[in-house]
C-alpha cells in the first residue's frame, strides 16, 4: 500500500540532489554559482505537495519561484539550466496536461534536461493510478508513456532515492524525467 | 480640429539594430518575428531564440536572469506571443530580477501565421498590464530616436523593465526565413558560454 512521504524527507533529499548537481557542474569546470542557495524549485502550487511547499517557505537553502503556469515553469527551468543552476519543477497532474506542448518543445525537442515532481491529487490509496476513477490520475502515466518520458512513482518514504536518480536521468538523457508523488505529502 | 497625424510605426529591424549596438554582453532572447532579423543582425553565441513554445520568451529570459544576475537579459517579445502567457508578466515582476529588460514589439497581429489580428488589436494596453503586474519601470516608445536615446539608460536601470515598442511588420517571419541554428544547439552553446570559463592567455 502506498504511504505518505514527510515533507522533511523530501526537502532533505532535494538538498542532496542539488548538492550532487553542483558537484557535477564543478566537474565540468563550470564557473561557480552566483548564488548561496543550493538550487531552485519552480512551483505552480500543488495541493498534493502543499506540506513540502509550506516547509520550503522557511527553507533558506532552496529558492522557490512561484509561477503562474506550468508552461512558464518549464521555460524558466530551461533558462536556469543554461545559466548552470540546478532546478526541480513541482507541479500537479493537471499542470502536466496543461503544459505538455511546452514540455515537448523545450525538454523533448529542445533537449533541455527537466526534472518534474508531479502530484497525483485524488489518487486512491487502494488503487493503482491507472485504475483510478479520476481521469486526471488515470491518464498521467499513459500520457508520459505516449511521449516516451521516463517516470517512476514515489509510493512511500523508501522511494525518495528516485528523486536524485530521475534528476540525473533527465541530465543524462537531456530531456524530461518525472516522479509521480503517489499520496499527499505529510 | 484636425486629428493629430499618426506616427509611422518603427521598423523592427531598425529597433533591433539599436539593441545590438547598445547591448554589450547582454543575453538576448528573440522570438517569432524578431528571430530571423536578430540572427542576421547579431549572429553571436549570447542569444537563444524561443522556438517551439510560443509565449515562453520572457520565461526563458527570466530563468537566465535569475541564474546570472551579473548579466543583463533582454527579451525581444511579441504582442501575440505575450498574450499566450500573459500571466508571465506577474511571474516576472514577482521574481523581480534587477537585470531583466522586456522589450515588447507591438504590431497588433500574428505576423508569422498570416497577420491575423490579435485579440483586441492595437488597443490592448500592455503598459498598463506590466505596470499592474509590478514591473519596476514601464514605458511606451513610438519613435526610433527616442528609443535610441533612452535604451542605454534602460539597460542600466533596475529591473524588471518593460518597454512597449510601437512597430510595424518585420520583413521576414520564421515562416518566410526558415533555418538558423536549431534550438538544442543554441541552448548548449549558450550554456557552455555561460557556465564554463573561457581559457585565459
């Protein structure tokens, strides 16, 4: 059965992910960052991940930029990537559907690494997402499959290792990679 | 009383020449009808075009501006494009990058797709929208002389800056002048330029 993941665990994992990303940039002989914080979260607020967003408000080592749309978040992410900054997008499944053309244009055709954490709001605890009675939950994985976007489910605290793994996957494939947050974070 | 005669709109190519002359090492983000002329006027590796995701130019520029506060970022946007992501005005203003200059080429049409009118046409007041969204400095310019005179100060000003430019149609569009460097190559070229120091000596 899926379990809720505590916000603190996700944030600590994001910090480690950003530290690793900065270390990888340093190996590329990159210029040092102009910033003191570890990395950037681009968010269109997601009810499903609201405890993480609330905790991030108090977190000084990660900068959050709230965007009006997921299209913007994706394009801003591309700009941050070009400037050598590590970035994670936190959105909801509805936002994934809304911004799929920008994901295609920027991350797929444009070959820009883009790592998304997508909340599966209304996902039933006792159902596989593909069997959900909610179309927004049910169609998320088939949509990603259609576009050939690698994805994995965060079904509980033991799965947070997928965050750095899929972040690195987005970099190595030079494209989008997604983790789907199975249950509302705690 | 006779109506005041309308000024002829500025030629986009002339505006871009002025930008190219004044930009220094600023990163530039053209889109749609500014793209073909810009790649001829400024064929350098400090530009990246917004191609394949119409409306995203200012967001792309915002990401660059946030990543690299030591450089000025100039977005060469279109009115039809901006309407596709109008909320980006609030996001740009909210993020408040001091190094961000948003130039809007206002011609009232979707030139690339055949010059169909944008919703509201030329009566849409982008200056008021940008002001309402919270840009630090907002103005409208309808003459090349004034643009030439004011651009240096605008490039030094604390951003985000928004300038509505009253322009006519460019000679070329991305449909009549295809080609240019593919977007993925532009991205990697600019990234290499920005994050990897050039060898000295």
